């Protein structure tokens, strides 16, 4: 079997098993092949009639069979790009999503490049938000918490790989902070309702449930962390939180009750209100 035949066969099987468009399935087949054989996309094109050895085929098939069972491509290759940079991922952390780049953009708009602001990222996971902010705003003092030690190991590794300075702390939301205050607090907490059928489909089945689900309406963590976040903001400091597609209406009053005034919600690229927040009134 040559490279082109193997990729054609894999494309058809991925498309059928996961219900993907052929174009998307082909891209996945190429990503798996590049990763397995340590080659780039150009190599795959230049070598499409090369015969493959049994061990090359076997290594590819083993990754492919995991993908056919639904395991996310990011976990199979151990990497996902976020805000133009590569982040290592494992099943201990949520896979960074393009939706979350909205949160990053909003945060950057509140961080003047020439001022040393204190920033906190809640539930950092892979570290993608905290690390991106630290790299985009070198003067910012960025702290990030997670209650998972394994997640923090990955976040620290990502910070090291990307040369970012972030202080990582193990903490269940604000448990590790007595009296410390920040100019900007951001977070992408779990916000999916436990009973949401979407938790049983696609990539999320393989992601850490503790990073996704939050009680019967998905708001358990947001209800807990909003008052705590407001108690850890400097006067005039900003809070920005990602939430579910239908939660802006529930999150805004929670923010107002805690002196975030006025509150605002922002839409992601799909037009869905995805982040809410505002400034702590003085
Ligand atoms: N946006 C993610 C999803 O819908 C959920 C991320 C989260 O719960 N923080 O899969």
C-alpha cells in the first residue's frame, strides 16, 4: 500500500465513522499520518506513491483505530493550536477551543501593553489563556489556578515550551488566595448542564468531565466563583467569564448582584453570546 492509498482509505473510514465531511476527514487522516511518521504535509504530497513498510502502516492504523472510536485528534497527536501557538494537551485538560479566543481578545483589550497589571486565570487547564495573555502582554503579572495537579503539570510545560512567565498555583477557585486582589480576572469554568446530551457526543466524551459539567443547569461553578472573584478584584478591576450559549441572561444578574456594573455580554464568531463581564464598581 502506498501513502495515497492509505490516506484515501483512512479518509473514507473517518468520514463514515464520525460523520465528517470528506474534506475534514482527509485533513484528519493527514494530521494522523504526519504525526505517526514524523513528516510534514508537504512530505505527504511529495511522497504519495511511496510504498509503506508494515510497521509504518501498523503505527498509523493503531492511531486511526482510536480516532474511529471517537478519541479526539488533539489527544492523539498531543497538541492543539490556540491563538496561533502550539499547546500540549492530554486527557487531563480540556482541548483549547477557538471560541475561547474571544475571551482572550476581550482580556487583551483591558490590558494596556505599557502597564504592569495583575491578572488571574481561573481553572487554567492547559494554560492556554494565561500563557497567551502573558506572551501578548509581557508586563502583565499573570497567575493561574487549577485544582488538578496533572493539569498544572501540563500548563507549566506549555509555559516552559513557549517561554511564558506565569505563576501556577493549585487551588479550588479562590481557596489559595487570602486577601490577594487582581486587576483582571478571567476564566473558562465548567458550564455545561450535567444532563446535556451533548456531553455524550463527539470529543467531549473524552475530555475531563470536571472541566465541562457544572450541576443541573451548568451554573454551579459560575454561582460559586462570581462572588469570590468580585471579592478578589481591585476597585475598577474587570471580570470576564466564558459561559454556555444560553447562559448570558443568567450570568448577568449574578455579576450585578456582586457589584459588576454595568454588565455586558459578547458574541463569539458563531454569533453566540459566549463571554459576560464588566468592571467592579468603585
Ligand atoms: N465550550 C465547551 C463545549 O461546549 C465547554 C467548555 C466549558 O465547559 N468550559 O464543549
